[in-house]
C-alpha cells in the first residue's frame, strides 16, 4: 500500500484537485479495472492544514512498491486515455508546479494482535 501526500501552494488547492481528477484519476481507475488495484481513497482537510490532499492506493503488487501510474498498463493505454498528449503533459507539469511539497509513502499493515 502506498500513501500519496500533496501540499499545494496557498490558493491553488482547488486547481490541483481538478487537475488530479482529470489527469491522474483515469489512470488509477484503469489500473483498478485491470485488477491491479484493490482500493483507492482520497482525503482533503476541511480547514487549513499541512496538506492539500492525501490518497491511498492499495495494489496487488505482492509487497512491491507501485512505481508510476503508467507502469500499471502499457504506453498505448496512456495514449488511449489521454489522446491529446501535449495537453496532458502541460497539465501534469502545471499540477506539479503548484505544489509546495509531495511525497509517496509505502506503508505496511501492522498486526496489533501479535505480541
């Protein structure tokens, strides 16, 4: 399981979430349809906080870290999802320009029932 944290610069949270939904979520959903992903969640603070959004993706990678969204399916699928590659690249560049911080955190479940 990997947790993804994003902190947008002040005033850009709505733009970041809009671009995330448009350009990141379809790839995640394609991985879900392909059976690579077990669960996807996203959260955002209700008030001012240290982050803009956080997401968790639980994948079926047998403990291997999920690398990039594009590794879940072939390049052809990425082009099918986003036929206007110039716009896709420009908007993805913008999504990262408005971030103040971003980190990916692979996590494991801790068994609290064992001593």
